[in-house]
C-alpha cells in the first residue's frame, strides 16, 4: 500500500498509529461482501446493517479488537447431493471489518430477517481539566 505523503511530514511526529488506522480503513473499504448500510441514529449513535441471508446466529461472530470491529460469517458449502439449476446465493464465508474511532462502543447485535444489525455508541468523554503546578527555578 502506498504511504500517505501527509504523514511523512517532519512536523507530524508520533502519528504512526494514525497512519496505520487509515491504511486499515482503506483495506476494509476494498471489501465488497456482504453488502452493508451505516445509519446515523438519535443521540450520535450508529447502526451498521449487514445483509447476511442464509447465516444463522451460530455461524456469525462479531468481535472488537484494537478498535477494529470484525464481523465474520462461516457456513458449510453446498452438500454433494444438492443439485442446483441456478445458484445465485453465495455460500461462501466472509470477514468484514470496520475501524472504530476512539471511544466507540458496540452496544449489541441482532439478527433479524437476514439482516445483522450492530449498534454503536460514542459516550461523551469526561471533561478533564488538569492543573499543572508551576515551580520556580532555583
């Protein structure tokens, strides 16, 4: 992957983590299956909805690791005795990833009518004022 010229500036020190997050987001954007929507809900919450028709709850896994939401689907392929005249519904597994901003929390996931809804929230951070003592030299 090409490195961003923006983060190669000598004036931006310590932003390697940000560069890595942007590169992860770019890789995630290249994925195309399964299709998904991202909705803005009230209170600054978000809902990601993935089309996972044919998957049961035990064939799906939602995890968060290092600010990366991963949704994986794994199901058995067609049995040898299945005879399709046309096969338009994919039977393959998938791994879809979303990079989460600091503070984003997954509230829960619900499978309903072939759609997996994942609700996210970003609680308001506490306002922390830190007073720095000033000492005198000498």
